[in-house]
C-alpha cells in the first residue's frame, strides 16, 4: 500500500511542527493549587484513630505493669 507524495508530505510537515513544540506545555493544562486526594475530615479522623490507638496502647501497657 503506497501513499501519495502529497499525503506523505503533509504528514511529514505535521510531524515537523510537533517536533518544535515539544516541551512547551501551556500553563492552563498544568495543575495548580492544592488538590488533596483525601478531604480534611477524613485526614483528621485517620490521625485521631492512629494517635488514639497508640495512646490507648501506652496506657494499657503502663497499667498492666510493663511487658505482659
């Protein structure tokens, strides 16, 4: 399957235009701002559970008399 010279030249020209544009990303497509994957409520709940469970473990170990 052969392509015509005109189609080949058009593809080549389009490719050459893209070569000069590489690396120049418009600023509108770049993500800006602080968009966290989790919300502040969920993050606060996670911190509460982790710190609360560690404090509970420390208190339980202290009241049982050490390593039990």
